[in-house]
């Protein structure tokens, strides 16, 4: 008579409880173990699998990787840790270099085109001649200003790439966006502080300088904000895979070899 290798009980000989309803006292042979270790209660094994990451995927005795059937396809669109945290300084420095080049590029382009980034302020009726003087003559404010523009541009592009990536790679979009849309809006609005700080500070020369200082200081935190945002995304993907995707252990077909 077959018995469970964890609790040594057999099938159906236990007191009737809730678990019986979903067949958890069913004896299964989920791996290649043989003899007295061959069978295990589905419920006993599920409890055991919770105890470690290795136990969750593999049998400790025969090392067989459990065959798991999921109700929905697993989500795989997960971001790895950023370069600065994984001590991948090569990648980190490369990112920094790209950022600096981008900043020089915007500065050069803005000057070349006659400062189009100030045009919209004129449109709103502000006198931009003093702002222009600051950008042309003050190295610190000028660098900070183009740092801010680079941060804004990079942030918007990053979010657009992110949304594109989600649209292409996330399989269950409805449940994903239900949990993610408010986070996306929150982080996106925080990231485009250039726009709303401009509205608050941008209308006098004194405020223009204050705006530059405030916005470039905020800009330093954008990259951390985006990493935080990607972490939120990862959490939701893991939540969907573990909490919103019922799984069931299958028994290996008889012809499986070790
Ligand atoms: Zn058992
Ligand atoms: Zn086994």
C-alpha cells in the first residue's frame, strides 16, 4: 500500500477536512524517487515546497525539477538590478558618459538654434532676455539648466521605452495595469518636475535661477526614482506569477529518465 513520504499517511485515511475538497490528500508521484519515497500527499508536498527556494522547484532526494502546470503563462518581463547596485562600474560609467554627451549635445543644439527651449516662455508672455543672458554667461547655471533638460528628456524616453516594453512583453495586461497604472502616473509626474517647477518658478529672472537650482537638484534623484519604479514593476510581476496564477504539480511521464 502506498503511503506519503512526509506524514506516512495513506490516501483517504485521514479525518475529513476542508483540504479534502480540493483533492490535496491525493497521493502523487511528482519526481523520480522510488520505493517508499515514491508517493507524497499533494498538500504535504506543497507545504514542504514553501520552505525554501530549492525545495520549491526541485526534489531534494532525486534532484528532479518538478513539472508545474500554470493556469496562465508565466510573466517573464523582469528587470535586473541597476549597474550601480551590482557594482558593474563599467556599465555605470558608460551610462554616465552617455548622459554627459547628451547634455553637451542639448547645450550645443539649443545655442545653435537660438535657444528654442526659451521660446515657450516668450509664448507665455515672459521677457526671456535676462534668462538668455544667464544661459550665455553663467557657466554654473547654464550647465545645471542643460543637466535638467537632459534629465527630463531621458526620463520621458525611459518611461516611453518602459511602456513599449510592457505592451510587447507583459502577457496579462489587464491585471497588470490594474495594479500598475497609479504607480506609473505617480512616478511619471514626479519625474517631469522640470515642467511643473517651470510653471511655478519660471516667470522672473530671480525665479529662473531658483528654478534651475531646484530642478537640477531634483534631477539627481530621477535615476533612483526610476529604479524604484522598476522595482515596483518587478513586485507586481512576481505578485501576478505567485498570487494570481494557480499552479498544479504534474507527475512526470513514465518515460522520463534522470
Ligand atoms: Zn502526507
Ligand atoms: Zn524525488
